[in-house]
């Protein structure tokens, strides 16, 4: 077909212009063989045509794969394209090389030499191409070929490695040298120790000292850990560590930052002695680096570096024995019998539980594990005074549980107070008279007009601080938990506000009052005592001190605004390394992080608190983690979701009595800051399914039953579907008690089968199908309590309910021999219902009642018959 233009009645035949159309080209190409088309366009002067040839090489190979000679011809044409002067053509060709290599390996096993003869030389040659795009494409192709193991090991050693080593020669192009070194570092884990040590390691060590190109040194520093992991400990300590020390003191901050980022991997390749004697001091130098970016990277890697000090023999952590929460960390040869245990001063399941019965008191972070016999000061404060400016609009101070006059005139004459927070048993004497609460209020009221005076401010701080300290140190060692109390326990206290508190441990952090900071001297807590509280012998003390300083507010200003988050992220690893016997070193830091103002910090801890509980064991968990866990339950949804996702994992580690108190708390998860946060409720339903095994049938009936029914009526179908599974599992749990089972199923029928909403009646049908398919109850129990209400839904006015009923009868009930037996009294009712559904006016109901679609199961079509998401 051709187009004729410029023709009229007066024009001659010579004036006619014939323009060939696109169809002419198509018809001409269709007449050519695949090799003919390849030869036609591979020599085209049009760049676009040559690009198309490179892009269609794989299709051409597939077209001629029946003929081995034609395949070889196609691969030979690849060589012509490889010499193309246009970079875009060469880049396009290189993108196709991995696909062609895979095709040759899978479909042409008779020519195994095809790749190494025709394609690999092109890939290697392009590594030094003048065009940046071509080089990048060839580097990516080489890595893909190595990952897919398409290059023979002999070819790697003889064709690839020598070229890369030559490209890193001192006289090589700077960009090419940097890129080649990056490829060498990425290849090392793929080619293994032997080739890396023989061919790459000498040049790598040389490039670490390249004085002219800091880009090369930066590449070496960024990949130093990978090289160490490949060559092993001996080569690392003998050859690589001296170069690493040089890189850590490089005059370019980017090189030092790269060293800080890979420090953990390097440390993992060395011995404990080298790690302790050499690498520790080197890491301290990076933490104190002049560059803020280097310090930031070092602090982010600090926790990871500390984790490399963990001894394989001490990693195994034993939780407790003889209860349903028995758990172990995966670690070989962990000797737990000889491991130092924490002092048994906390409430256990075998001791008298003095904790409050009211869960609102239990969940407050300000509550100690064991109640003090003293009277709460809130009992003596009038209700109208509970939220005045002194009690409420300030940072909380340590609560004064004891009558100060009685303490001063009575107990002080019998025994001097112990130094609170010190591991020693030394005694200290009060240096000033102690003011009671009323006197403190009067003092503050009198000094308030002069509060801007620094001397007045200092005097007030000292008075408040001394009163709180003297109160704390007067309490006996076994009855103090050292948590600075807040008034959040009071009625109508602010909801879900992070509690600011200090920790006890072996070193007590002084509280900050009225928004003022400053270091206040305390004769009862000396620097020596603080140093003892952090003493341990697992890791170098300087590393631990730097890690503990990550919660210092000044670090956020001088290092990184998110340094506390990095501290929280690595804390479980640090705790695992130190062991539970050294938990006192981390207790204060953990409590500070748990009360951090940034919700991301608290969220990080919330997601890992169950892992930390497994490390610490049941006693330390009950004493130190349970209060923080309780505070997270009151926090923002972004924090609560971390607790919720691992609710089962944490609660199963607690003693039965402590675990049972959380039953009162579960309903609070139904309340979220954003009602559209349906994933929160879906996660709650999933966790409740797991929690069933931790509680008795009676507890499940009393506390989880209302939650399950509430979730079954959720607006979101995904939440409802998970809740149906929850209800069926509750039925399984209470099935052993006939009274509980009868009451639960009776309420289920009343709330859902007789519901005025069709979604409720549909939910009842779903639950019945799950109960049958998962064998949650015996068929006799099902027939007694659920079968008759279920069959009544055959006359439901909503077709979706009848459709699901038809599926349930066909797919679940009629497959059980129990319902097919002629002697069964329920067989006739089932058959009559099925006949009625087969005569239904709705075609879907009629179909599912008449035909047994074996491939259609409840797990596949449940969502199709539910209502919309909202």
C-alpha cells in the first residue's frame, strides 16, 4: 500500500509522488528471518534502530533456539553491537547481558562456552569504558552474574579479578579506580576467602593508604567490615587492623564516619582481647571526634559494638522453671545454674501478693512492686488542693510516705539512715533539719515573689531536694523501689502522659524540680557510690559510660537529636551482653528512656520490652519492667501499639497472679486516639486469641467475652473476621465447662443470631462455620446449642445471610458423618432447610445450596460476602 499525493486531472505521470507507508516496512520485516532482521538493523545508521536491536536480542535468541548455529550467530552479532560508538547502545546491550546469560544456561546446555566466550569479555571490557553510564551498567551486570552464579570460578580468577586489580592501579583514572574498588569490596563475599585473600587483599590494603584520593579511602572504610568478615580473624588482626587504625584517624571526616558505621562488623572479626585492648580505645576516639557527623555515627554504632563483647557461653538466659512462662534464649551451652541471681526481694507467685487489687493502681509507674506500710500522702490532702499549682503544675518530687516529725524524733534516734542507692552499707547523717510537706508549701509560697533571684532559687531547690532524699533514705532497703512518684494515680489525673521518674538501682538520679536543672551536692550519694553502681567487668567501663551518657540532654544538642532513640534501640543487645547480674548498670538509663519526651523513644522500648524481659528473668521483670510496661499502656497509640503487638509475649513471662491483673486492663485497648485506627483493634483481636491459653475458662468468660463481642461488631470487616476466630476459640476454651459454654452460646445467639442488623446474623453464621470446621466443640454440643438457631436463618430477609448459610450447610455440616446418619434427629431438619434454600429466589443462594463447590472454602470467600470495609 502506498500514498499518492499531488495528483489532479491536469498533472502528468511524472508529477506523481509515492510515499511508502509504515505497513510497507512491516510487511517487509515480516518476510525476513529473525537473523535477517538482526543483520538489517545492527548496521543501521539510526541510533534508535540499533538500540532496538540490543533490546530485542533475547527475543531473537528465543526465536532461533532450535538451531545451535543460529544461536552462535546471534551471539556473534552481540560482538558487533559491543563495538558501537554510541554509549546508549552499549548501555542497552549491557542491560540485556544477564538475561541472555540466564537463557543460555537454561536452554542451551550444549554450548556452555557461549557465555564465557561471547558475553563475559564484553562485561569485563565495559568496566573501563569511557562513558559513566556504560561503566555503571556493566558493574551492575557483573554483580548480577556473580549472584546468580553464572560465571565459572576459573573465569572469575583469570578474567575478572585481574582486570579489576589493574583498574585500581595508582596510575588508573580516579573515577574508574574508585568504582573498581567498590566492585572488589562487593565481590569479596561472593568469591570467598581464598580469592579475596590472594588477589584482592594486597591491593585493598594499598588503597586504604591512598594519599591522593580520599574517595578511594572512603570506599575502603565503608566496606572494611565486609572484607574482614571474608578473610577471617587472623588476616584481620595481622593485615587489616593497622589500616583500620589509619582510616579512623583520616583527615577527611567522611572516611572516619564510614569507619564508625562499620565498627561492629570489624569488631566481630577479632578476638575478645583485641576488642577490649585495642578497638575500645579506638572507638572512644571516634566518639570524641571533632566532627559532629562522626560522633553521631559512632554513638549510633555504640550499642552494636558493645554487643560484640557478648560471650557465647553467657548469652543463654534462663527465665524461670516450672511455670507456663518458661522461656529460653536460643544459645548453646548457657550455664544458668551458676549464674549470679538478683536478690529475691520482689513478689513472686509463692509469696504474699501485697500489690493493689485495683488495676488503675497497678499500672501506674509510680507504684513499687511491694506496697509500703506507710499511708499515702494523697490521703491527707484535701481534694480541692489536689491540683493546685504546687501539686500539679510542676515536675513531681519524691513522695514523702513517712511522718517527718515521727521520723526525726523517733527512728533517727534508734538508727541512722542508710545511704540510698549505694551498694555499700555505710551510714550518713542528716546535715540539716527536714521540712515536712506543709512547711515546704509555706516556704515555696513565701519565696515565689523572689523566684528570679538565683540564690532564692538555689535555696528552694536544696530544701525540696533534701526533703525528698531524707524521706527516701529513711525507708528500709527491702521496701524501697526508688521510683519518684507522680500524682498520676490521683483521680482525673492527665491520661496517657509519660511519667517522669528516677530510678533506684545502685545509683539514684536526682530529680529536677520546678523546671530547674543544676547539679546539687548530696552527702548521702557520693561520686564513688555512683561509680560503683555502674561497675561491671564484661565490657570496658569507658564504653558503658559513653553509652549511659546517651540520655544526657546535652548529647541531643551536640551530637544527634535522635540519640536517645538509638540508645533505646540497642539497649536489649547491651543488656544481653552485660547479663542480668549487671542490670543495675542500665536500670536508670532504661527508666530515663521510658520517660523520654519523644514518643519515638518510648515506642522503641515498647516494641522490645518483651525481649528485655526474657533477658532479665521473672524477678527483675516484675520489679523493673512491669511498672514501665504499665506506663506504656497509658501512652499514645504510637507507643501502645508496640506493647499490643507483643502483649502475649510479655504476659506469658509473668507470674500467674501478676498476669491476671491485666485482665481488667484489656478493655482499654478498645479506646484509641483515632477511631479510624482499625489496625489497632485488629491487632488486639489477634493478641486475644493468643492470650486465651494464659487464663482459665472462668477468666476468659468474665473478661475476654465482652471484648470479643464488641470486636465482632466493629465497622471494619477485617477486624470482624479476626474476631470471629476469637469467638470460636473462646468457645473451645470454655467447652470443658458446661455451664460456661451454655451461657456463652446463649448470649451469642441472643446478640447475633437474633440481631436486628443483618451483619450480626451473618457474623453468627460465620462463627458457626468456624466452630464446625475447627472442631471447637463436639457435634452433640453444637447441635444442642447452635444448630436450631442457625437453621432459622434460612428465612432471613437478607440474601447475603442465606448465601453464607447455604455454604455452611453444604461445606461444613453435610460433610460430617454425624449429620448424615439416618438415626440422627437433626438430619431431617438439615435436609428440609437445604431444600428450602435450593428453591430460593436468589440465584446465588440456590447455587450454593444445590452445588458443592469444593474449591470454595470459608477462608477464600469470607470477605466476598461481608459488607464493605466501613
